[in-house]
């Protein structure tokens, strides 16, 4: 548990900010750009500049959420219409009509839509899993709420034709947390000329300024997948692609909402039973039974500031990581999947890591070397497996123009591993300035350092300045302190210029990471380096008037990495040609010219060790992405070229085979044949996920993976049933086997868990 001193630190921060006068109530109309609110019974107003103001209508009785627009209110209240295309003809009226109703009562905001379609038999609907990326590749309707009306941050909710749900948080119009989940309800239906959707989003699921009269930002998006058309209520530049909902600086104004004052308290206990086998542990474990319980608490300190407490946290329901082929000498950064760490994740983002892809950058480009000062997977996960999280607390939210994040977590030790009980603390503060700019700082503390007997701290300041809708410049400066690492090399900094328009793009950045820079609650892919990157993009729509080609892009780039003494370690010159086709397909050709210096021997595969040397090699990558309207969709790729003094050939496929809207098969195949003077090897990765959706809130999935270099086969089977909004029942089976022994599928570990959670809202 937290000590009194630690508890006080978390509670004092918001109190101090309020005392300094940083709290602010709802915005007045004098602060708003756009046409005046429409006079009843009108619900929408537009001005000559294309700006929109929408008025929400209070309903006398709660809307029945069944996907059928038969409530009397749909006849009594005018619909919002007049959507504008983003794709394929930016700024033109949408070809398929969309009607939207914005309604509310004391507890919920309701968003309903009738999506007319000239060819309903061609509508695409093949995914029901919550938060799956394929939902945006179906017929889809979404809404974004800028609840603080700061033109920067938003809550987003999407529903596809089959009722599949997605919710997400967007921070600074760039960082999007698609794994964030909250409590809301939606249903869809069909009629002869299209489909309908009804959403009910509780005010308790949102964060907003104090005050009875609210002014929010709002935008709606409609995707007509069969004709590859995307439209919005307000104009959105084509350069934003499907990310257009995050651009709340272009959203409409929403007036008229009057949420009731209510206590915002949630308690979510869990109970779990497990059975574990681990034959490689010392001593070995065989069918060991266990049971545990814990709980999370969420309390709204204000309407915009939330405190979370977790006790004896368990993550048995989390799906296994997807294996990746890594033929570099650097670590892979796997994504966070644990629910407690997902909420508020964007608040802790530091150093402009979420800058958009203004410079293009081929899909086969290298992963980012930019340090991450706070990476939540450093908490509760180690090389020895899970580390128990005993207790923790977090405060996140907005106070006026300030965004605050404070986190304190305590973990147990693992006997016999050297891992001791550890405390993790993070404090993040950002200040909005001007219209689209911000400055901020971050502090992290780890009570037990990984590399010394003392503790580890990191400190950083960052800034980003939105000079226009397309141009952002920014950077950061950070330093760390570890007792056994000292000197002036414990620093890192970065500067970046990012221009991202529809037809042109450029991104130039310079990053330094000192030899002793050591953020132990972060992620550092590469150490002791200076990196300069330049990526550029030139695009044209329908070149030569060819209607079946939507867009072509030419994307050159160069990356130059040296150590801090100036010794060149990596250099990559890249040229990518990309073509987007009107039917939703896309293909690309990518050429890379590489230089790599290995400062020490590198075991790239078992028994294959590359010596210290300089290596120069070229390679070509071809890729074709099949659109989601096809029965077999996904990305097919092939690569051929040199590789560390030898050759490398790779073929891969990652996609989906549609059997029915409820049953999907997602294969993942990657085969690398590498021939080197030091030896030949083949790195094969075979994976497949089979998912059967009983409903949008109940699914059974199985993930099976095989990695030849590690000689392992991993299986994960998971049943998830959200029997009430926010309350889940899980049954999870996992096992790990090795193919390196005489027994071709020797069982190394196995686990079976049954977990029940129950959300109670007050």
C-alpha cells in the first residue's frame, strides 16, 4: 500500500493547482468561433466560412437503444445533415445522405443516425469484435466530442454496420489511445435503403468542465466502405485520412447540453481462480490451484479530474503478445494491453512521440529510436514473468488549460530473481498555449534501479508549436540520474519539424541520447547515439485524370545514426512509391540502401554470429494491400536484397479470410531465408487467430503462434463476455511448448483462468 507521504503527494497536486486559480468553468460564447447557436426548433447553423454550430435537444424520456429509429423524437426534432466529403473528392457534398440527431437527458447524451445508401446490397460488414481495427473498414459511423472545447483533445465513439463498437481517446490531435474503454451502449438496424445506429453515452463516462451550460466541440464521420467514401459534418483535409475525427480544431460547436450534477464513483471488484503448470521452474509446478481477488476504484474529484486506485491488480485476461521476427540487435517495443494502464495513457506521452507522418516514410522503414520516458510495461512485467502489483493510484484530467497526470504503483519482489519490491512514480503536467501549442514537463522515479543499488529518476521538458493546420515544430530535453552512472552523458534531446499537407509532406528531426541516459520506467531502443532523419512526400491525386487511381505518392528519406563520438553506425537511404486505388487496394515499392556498423559481435540466430565489421547492402520490398471489401483481405509482401554480407529473401502475409460476419480467420505468415558467410538460417513465423463472435459483446478467440528461431509454439484461447456494460466474464487458456526436444511439442507451461469482474456505479 502507499505510505502516507506518497498518498499526500498525489492529493496535494490538484489542490495546489486549484488554489493557483487554474480551475475554469464552462466556456462562454464569446470564446467560440462559429455561427451563433440556432434558434429552436432549428438544430444546426452554418456560416459562409463553412463553420457549424449544433444544438442538442433535451428529451422527456430516455431513448430506447434498439437500433430502430421509431421513437417519436425522430419525427419531432429536425435531423442534422449536409455532410462533406474528405475522400474521394475533398470538399464536395457526400454522395450518400446521412441524418443525425443529437439528444440528451440528465444522464446520457444520445447520438442517432440514419445512413442512407443507394446500393445497400453492397454494404460491407464483416467484423464485430470490440476495438478491432477492421471496424473502420466496414460501413461505419462515428462521433468525436471535444468536451473541454480546447480544440485539442477528444473522446471518440464508432459503430459499424454489425454493431461492433470502438471507443478511443485522442490527445493533442495526434496521440490516439484505441485501447481505452468506457461505459456506453449502441445498437444498429437496417432498412430498405441503408442502416441505422443509436448510441447512449453516459455523462459519467466523459470528462468535461464544470458548469450547467456546456459548450463542446463535435464532429460526425460516415464511412461508405463499398465505394471508399469518407464524409464529415465539417470539412476535414484529405491529408488526415481516416484520422479526421481527431482534428477537433475543425469540429462543429455543440451547445445546449445540460448534464445533471452527480457523484461519479465506480467500484470494480474481481475474483479469479487459476490452475498453473510450469515444468521449467525450480521447483517445477504441476496443476497448481490458486484463487485471488482485488478491486479498482474510480472517483471523479471534479467533472474533469479523476482518481483511480487499484489493489492487488490482476491481468490474467490479457491476450498474449503477438510474436515478431526481430533480425536487429535492438529490442522490440510491445504494446500495452492492460486495462488499468490504458486509461490516461495519452496524458503521459512525452517528447512529441505522437507527431504525425508528415514526411511519409515507407511502411518498411525502421522503428523509431526516440526514447520513451514512461512505458507502463516496465511495471509488473519482467524477464522472469509477471511481477505482482499490490497497489497503485493515478490522477488524470484537465484543470483549465493544464493537463495533469500523476501515478504511483507498488510491486512485490520475486524470490530468487533479484527483483525486489519497487515503487514507481510518474508526474506529468502540460499547459495549452496559443491555439494549437503546448509546453510540459515530466518526472519519473523508480525506487529500485535495475543497474545499481540506488534509485533511478528522469526529468524532461517538452514543447510543440502548431504554426498552422499542417505545420508543427517541437522538441524535448531530458536527463536521468542513476547512482552508478554519472557525468554529462545522462541527457537526451530532440528537435522536430513536421509539415503534413495533402499533397506535400516533410519531417526533419535530430535526436541525441547520451551514453548514460537511462530512463528505467521508459523504453530505450538504442543507446549512445545521434540521429538525423529527413523524410519527404510528394503526392498527386488522379494523375493524368485516371479515375481508378485515387492517389500516388513518392516518398524519399534518409536516416543517419552515429554514436556520440561521431562514429557512423547506421545509414539508410530510402525511396518509396505508393499508389492508392479507388477500390480501396494499395500497393507500394520500397528501395533501401543500408550501411550498418556492428561495434561488437552479434548473434543474429542460434549459432550464427556476425563479427565486428562494416556492412553495406541494398534491398527492395514489394507490398500489396487488399481492400476490406474482399473475402480475402490484408497485406502481401516480398523483400529481396543483401543482408550483412549475404542475402535475405522474405515473403509475408497478414490479413483476414472472411467466412461469415461472425467467424473470421486471420493468418500471419512470415518466412525469412537468410544466407550469410557465417551460416544460413530460416526464420519462420506462423500465426493464426480464429474468432467467433456470438454478439458485439461476446466472443471466443484462439491465437496460435510458432517461431522457428525460438523453437516455441504458443497457444492462447479466450472467451470474453461483457454481460453488463463494464462487467466481464473471462475464461482463458494458455500454453507454451518447445520443438527443440525429442518430444516435438513438449509442454513447458500451461495456465487456465476463470475471472469475473463486476462494475458498480454510484
